[in-house]
C-alpha cells in the first residue's frame, strides 16, 4: 500500500514539474511526459508496467471527452460540423481500409480483416493529443476542427475495429456494418442528450456548488455506461451529454456553480491527460518484451510502423486537400449570396426600427404586425405544437402568429449572414490545411485499442507494438515539430481588430440593456435590482449567441465578466 502511495505521489509531482518547466524548455508538456515515461522504463530496476486498456477506454476517455465537449462552443461546432463529420467518419473509414491493405501486404500471417483492425486502431487522432495544438496560437477555427474530429472519430474507429474482429471469424456485410454504425451513433446520441438535459435539470435545483460539481463528475459515466451496455458508443454519449450541458449551463446553472465546475474540471483534465501520456511512455518495456517472448522481430515492427505512419499522413493529406477545396467552393458561394442576404437583413432591421418608433410597416393596414401583437404573443406564451384541451387552445391574434413566424425568419437570416461573415473572414487555405494535416497526431487511445485485440489474434504482440510505435513517433515527431511548422507555414491569424470591435459592440449592447431595465423599473415605481440587470444582460448575450453575430471567444469573455459581477453583487448582499 505504501509503495502505491509513493508511486502516486511521485507521479503527481512529475506531472506538476513537467507542466511547469515544459514551456521554459520550449517543449509541449505531453511530449516531455512521454519521454520521461520511456526514460523510466529503461532503468533496469523498474518493473514492467501493464495497464488494462479498459481503464483508458472506459475510465479516462469519457470524462476527458465530456470536459472537452462542455467547453466547446456549440456555435463553432455547428459551423464546422461538415468538416468535423468528414474528418471523424469518412477519413477514419478510408484510412482504416488503406492501412489495412498495407498491413495485410507487409505483415506475414495476418488476414485482411486483421489488417483493417490494426488500420482502425491507428486511424483516429487522439483527443488528448489535441491539447498540444491549443497552446500554439493557431486559429480557433483550426482548433475547433481538430478538437471536434477527436471527439467523434473514436466511435468510428471502434466500430470499424469491432467489425474487423468479427469479420476475422465470420463474414460481414456492408449493410450490417452500416447498420451497426448507425445504431451505435443514434442510440448514443439519444442517451447523451437525455443525460445532458437531466444534468441541467437536477443541478439547477442544487444550491451547493460543491455538490453540483460532484454530480458533474458522474455525468460522463452515467451517459457512457448505459450506451455501452446497449451496444452503442459510450464515447459519443459522453460527448453529446457534454455538448448539451455546455450549451445550457449559462442559462440554467448559477455562476458560482459554473466557475467551481470549470476550476475542478481543469484539474481533472490536467491529471488525466498527463497520466495518459506518462503511461504511454511507461508501457514501452512491457510491449517490447511481449514481442521478444513471441520470437517476433522488433526491427520489422519498427519498419512497418514507420511505413504505416507515413501512409497515415499521406492519406490524411489527400483527404484534407479535398476538404480544403470543398470549403473554398462553399466560401465562393457564400460570397455571391452574402450581398442578397444582407439586403434582406437590412429590410428586417428597418422594419424593426419602424416598429420600435410606433410606425406601422404598411401604414397600419388591417393584419399589420403591431408591437401590441408581439407583446400579446409573448404574454400568452404561445408555442407551436403545445398540447391543450379543445377549449384551452390559445388563439393569439393573426398578427401575433405572423410576428412569431417573421421573428423566426429574421433569426435565421441574421444567423445566415453571420455564418457567411465567419467563413469569409476566416478562410481555410493550404496553410491552414497543412496545420490540420500535421496536427492529426495519434496517442494513448491507439495503444489502448490495440491492447483489446483477442488473445488468439495472429502476431498480437507485434500488432500492439506497431500501434504503440505509430502513436509514440506521431506524438514525438509531429508534436515536436508542430510549432516549427506553424512558424514556417504562417496560417492566417484572426482578422485584425475584430475582437476589439466586437468587445465595443457588446459593451454598447450591455449598456443599452441595463438602461432599458432601469427605465422599466422606474416606470413601475421601483429601483432596478442589480442581479435582474445582470440577468437581462446575460439573456441579451445568449440571444446574440444564438444569432451568431459575435465570435464565441468574445462572448465567453463577456459572460465571464457578468458572472464575476453577479458573484460580487451577491457577496455584497444583492444590491
């Protein structure tokens, strides 16, 4: 027991030291931990270390993916979903098949099914590995693509792995594979959405921030375990639960709770990510020992792994080049459509201005949309599809129903214009594509998935070593040279002055909202409550978030300021 405690304490100190000194050495902390782990295994007195892969796949990945998805802006995820889905599904499938053919050709004694199984293991990028990218100052759009890819591609890879292992023992059909994949994703999505919603409902009723944080620690497992029991993807369930939680947390959870949760989850992320990289290095001796015990050559495995890594990068380069061309064609279409959409939006803005000044858009003709109609619709709480008895069906006036439809249309138009501006102001070219290719590193998930190969797998120890070498070399080579590559390629930075302009516009919006709230309170003969003003300002920020007119980073900063102000007000007694 004392030995275990000493090892655990030493591991924590190593993680803290690596995180502190890595920036001073000009090396990413995960890479330093991998090297330290490999160095420790070379000491003769250190015993062989073997980790049950289920601890990584079922115990470490769900909370890491959940935490990453909670912090991922839903707006950015929606905008980049086309690229993310292609990278996490199509690219993984193509890579698995191409690499499977390669491994089948160069490794004697394995079937094509086992080659595809190994290809599926080394195809997905690692969610932990993307932490290296975040500290290098690349465009948030690139980070969103890479992080979104790593959140979802594990599900594709594990379905491919499971199918290939089944195909090694019996025949499988294309439609059977497609059905398994659809089932795994759809069931996991449903479970994750339900768990995420229940998470918000329950925690919104909890008054203690510590208890709320403890509940959040259970959510990734509450989502992933039932999904796995039903044969679906537990990782996708954890991701969806995180996305639902992240989108609704600002509205449903108290500022105290969200800040406490963020701080605690940052600690969890640091420990789990660092432990994964450290264990990746520590497993080297055990994996090599298994190959030697099976009388398979280590050098051939090294050569196959290097060839597999080169082929992986080549396939990724080809796919990303096609993706970049597709995104550029879409940007050209947006450039043609944007002027027309802006004209439509301008007409809506002019109409809103006339309504606000009391002037009817059509001179007050019958059926015109009046401010009273809009207020009546809001007061009635009318919602399309709401269930009532025959005598209870609310019948808002025709003008109010039309106002609701027009408001929804106005929101869609505003969101479309904002999306066009986003894509055109942050174009993706060959420079950004190069970063996306080189940042697609493999990590501990590759090693953990390879160790799930059944005991009867031909040349199992060699296949595990190949997967380990692909992951380790990918991390050290690509991760170690990524900052150098970015400095040479020079991808486009964020548009100059955009963040300052957005902050000024948000400041004006918040001031106008506060003025309106104070005016409404004065009209009712009462003093405006500070918390109510902050709540109104937060609602205004959430509305513009849904419209997409501001960047996620700027909005997050403004929401953090409001949280700090509300906490300060509540500490002073709520005045």
